[in-house]
């Protein structure tokens, strides 16, 4: 590995860590219902939180004009100290986004000037630049949906914002891996196909995780393995909405059913990848990736079950999301090593 490439790899991996941190704080923001505390978006002026009591009161009065306060918190003896708590998490989430922008753009310009990036990496970095900007737009697009009539954000927009953050992380990691492993090996085509299908299923599962979070669907049917006593598929899965599609995308029971059932499919696919890998002569990093997948998917399944049974306590819901991040990272690494 060339010296120039090392600095670029460290830069990209730093971006991966910051994206992980941002998604983690985003999870806390969602689980503490903090996402609608900042009712506007400014690139510069809200970089720091209010620093005086007067400014805090002004921000709180502005918050009182919107549905979350008027329909929910006004009935909960919601005070300035409560507002400061939820404001912090949303502000911190946006602050990390600004840091990510600086950490990406400043070194990128430096590497361009110093000619430390080859043509292929430059193209990939421009894709990352677009993805980062679009992710910021998706964040505001999501928040905006909860500032009009409904005191909650659209679960579709939340899932889009969450999933695109995961995808941005995965692509950043892939670009770093391309530089970290410059020498190509013959791909494991049979395992590669299984890994690709599993990655797609994992992303769909992440989307449905966003649906469950957005609809608070983890607060119902807190039983496992059945959705209720004697029912693997609860009756409400098919009657909440006027059509099957709407039941499985907008109904709380239907969304939870898909998320909990798809978990079995993902476990099966990673198990299949593990079994099939035993018939192939693999490199050490390929073996490590697949072994790590088996461990992480079992942990994720267990976290999902306990999160459901305990009706989504904050720490457990957050652990479930963090481990999903680790699982996607390991899936990306494994697919990269099987492909190249």
C-alpha cells in the first residue's frame, strides 16, 4: 500500500465512523422523540444551540407553534428543561452531519490538489459527495412531514432517511476496501450470488425497521414466536388498511409481521452462506467475514426478540440498531472479498 493511499483510506474510514456515530445519535433522537424539536433548518445560524436564556425561550415559543407541542406535549406539563433535552439530541444529530461535511470536503480538496486520488477514486468520491448532500436533504424532508398537521414524521420518509444513511456508509466502506485491497483475487461466484441476495434482503429488513420505528409498531404484539396467544399471523395484519399492500406498508401489525418474518429469511440466507462456504477453499479474510456474519445475525435476532418482548426500551432499541450497522458493515466487507 502506498503512503498516499494510507492517508486516503484513513480519511474514508474516519467518514465511516462518523456515519456510524450519526446513525447512532439518530436512533437516540428517534427513541427519545426529539426529532421535531428544531422547527427550521439553517446551514450556519443553528450550528450551535441557544446560548442565553432569552434565546432558549424564543426557540421554545417557536416550538409551541407546531403540532407536536400543540397535540401532545401541551398535555404533559412540558417545560423548558424538557425542551432543552430533546433539542440537544436533534441539534447534536445535525451537528455531526456538519462535521461529516467538513471532514469529507476539506481533505477531498487537499487530496485533489496533491494528486493523491486516481481517476476511479475521484469518480467514487463525487458520488459520495452527492450522497452526503442528498442525505441532508432527506433529513429535512423527513422532519418537515411532522411539522404540518401530524405530530410525527412520515414512516416512509424516516425509513428512506435511515436506509440511505446505511447505504452511504456501505458505499464509503466499499471505496475504502477497494484501496485497502488493491490486488484482486478470483471471485467466489456461487457465494457471491448468495451474498448479494442476502445484502438486498438485509436492506429491505432495514427499511422495515424504519417502518416499525416510524409507526411505533414495536409497542404492539409483544409476544414471540407467535404474534399473540395461538396466532403466528395476527388477524389485525389484514384488516387495519383497505388493501394487502397498505396493510404491509402502513398498518402497524402488517409492518411488524413483515419485519419479524423477514428476520427468519435473513438468518436462513446467512446460514446458507456459511454452509456453502465450507465447500470452498476460501482466503482467511473471506472466512473471517462469513464467521462474523453468523455471530452478528444471531446477536441481531436475539436483540430483536428481546426488544419486542420488552416493548422497545431505549437502550435495547438502540442496541438493535447499532448491531444492524455492524451487520451491514460485515455484509459489505464479506461481499467485497467474495467479489474481488
